[in-house]
C-alpha cells in the first residue's frame, strides 16, 4: 500500500547523502520532498505542512554523532513523526465486561461483516474468549446469511431473529442470550449507513445508547483515501466511537487515511484488515507501520507471526533428527507449511528490512506449489530417505509433478543446503555458519 510513499521518502533522504552536517538549506530541500511525498500519498495539505514543519524544526540544529550520517538522522526524525501522526503507541481493544459488548459501525461496503467475523476469530484464538456474533443488519439482503457462513468458518455462534426488523431489540435479546450462555464477548454487526442518512444515523446512535458497549469500532475502507477521513469525522461527531478499523489495506491505495485519520478524529486505529481470510487481521502498531513505510521492515511482527506457528514439541523432535542427520522431505514439507500459515509471501517480505524495494511481480505467493508437487510425487520411502533418489527416480518425480529435471535438482540442492544450515544452528555450529556467510558475501 505504501510502496509509492516509501520510494519518494527514500529519494528525499538522498539529498542529505554525503553531507557532513545538517544546514537550514539542505533540510529545507529534504523537507520539501517529504511534504510532496505525503501529499502524493493523499495526506491533506494542512497535516502534511504541520508534520513537515515539525520535522524541519527538530532537524535544524541537531548535533550529528560521528557514527550517524545526516540522512540517517533525518530518517529517524521522519520515522518518529510518522509514528506520532498515526497515534504513537498501540491502543488495545477493551473487552472487559460480563459480557463485553463490541458495536461495529461503518459505511456500506466498508467490510464490517467480514471484520466482525475476523475480530471474533481473533478474540477466540488469540485471547481465549467465548464469542457470539449478532446479525444486526436487517436491511441488506443476505447479510444475515453471510454472517452465519463466516461464523461457521471461525466456529462462533451467530445470533439472529427471523422477521424482526428492529436492530435495537435484536441487540438487547442477543445480550440476554449471551449472558445465559456465559459468553465473554458479544460483537454486534450493524447495517451500513451513509453519514448523511439521518434516520440510519439515529438508529445506530440508539443501539449504542441502549446496549452501552464497552467498545464502538468504526470500520472504514482505506481505499477511499481522504473521503475515509471525512466520513470518520462525521461518524465520530455523532457516535463518539472508541477506535478505527482500516480494511482493504492491501489494496492499491496511497495510504493517506492510515496516516491522517488519527489526527482528524483523535481516536486510535486499532486494527487493519489485509485480505479476505479470517486470520488476515493485524493489530495496528504505529511505530511498526512507520518502520515499514520507511523500508525498515517489521521484524517484531514477523517474529510474532513465527511464534504463533511455533510448536515446541515438534521443534524438539526436529532438533533430534537434525543432530542424527535424519532430516527428510516430510520435515522439509512441514517447515514450508508453517511458513505458509504465517501469511502471504508478499506481506512477509514487506516485514524484512530492504525487501520492500522488491517488486510484487518478483514475489510469487505460489512459490511453494512446485516444491509441494515435487515432494508429493516422491514415494513414502523417498521422502523418508532422501539418499534413495537417483537419476531414474528424479525423472519419474519430474514427470509425476509436471516439472523438469532441473527443477527437481534445484529442490534437492535447496533441501540439502537447508538441512546443512539447520543442523549447524541446532548443533552449536552457528559461529561456523556465520563465517561461511561472511566468506560468501566477500566472494560476491
């Protein structure tokens, strides 16, 4: 999403490359480019001007440490300002209550229903909560059916009432039912409404007044750009919501909403939606997002995703196998499946410092398909004992997987290198591995 902004900011920092110190002249030039980058990203002129004025003020007169270049210092100042612009610190969702009530509001087509199910899945799997979804959209055809399908996908009960067109009553009855069932959290999905639709705005205000939710979240489509910010303001003036959810953040958008919505409504962004999958929901961390915008990656989030898939028992078994040199293609396949569970390859690549510069077409989300096909074409004996694979077996595997011999050979080499590196790490050879990597780096 921030690809264009990242490139433009990187260009602006190059102005200071090779400069021995920061002056009013070279800072002014850099700041002008930063302002242009923000405006191109659909940030309003006033906010872009305020932010860059702050950057300029902080940059001029800064003492440059001998170990830090002017451009590095400017990156740090811009990073801190972007993080502050997006809220500074992360704000948790409030789910304290018996049950805690979460009211979901937003425009038509903003992704409220999908987000409601994603949030239910997040609270159930990450926070160990018992959750109930409430179908409060009584106007959109098939809205109740959509929520029921999504609820079934994430294993969460969906409360609905046939024939009742009063969402306030439905919400009240749902809360009574949730109390009887000892549910921890009730998530109320509501109908999409336009900010100018007085009757519908009155209705959601009435739902909020009646059920007194612990948390009211406003869901907005990030792809609508600056319109998203204006809509959020109109809703907040009426509902005084607690937080914002930005959906479709993986779309082809310039990012202005993510950068400025916090400043305009003075409410934190709590979640961002990335894709349609039920686990494609991320907590919003302003500092980490600033890291990604400036091409620094987001190693913390990457490690967290890896830890979610980490199985201590499986890791112990794998360590023993590696120590005995018994790592096989079944183990290799398990490692690939764990990586896939972490999310799309493009999203993961964006979390690695420097990888943001790689174009989307160079990162293939189907990269593992041919590997899985090749391993799937091996016999159980071949997967267990890689040494069995000779020339004739390679030809059979290539034919069975729809690949050529070169691709089978490439996989075998990849497997052997992975096995060697993992064995070195787990058997105390990390130092030797670092030496090998340094030698390889010098050769290139």
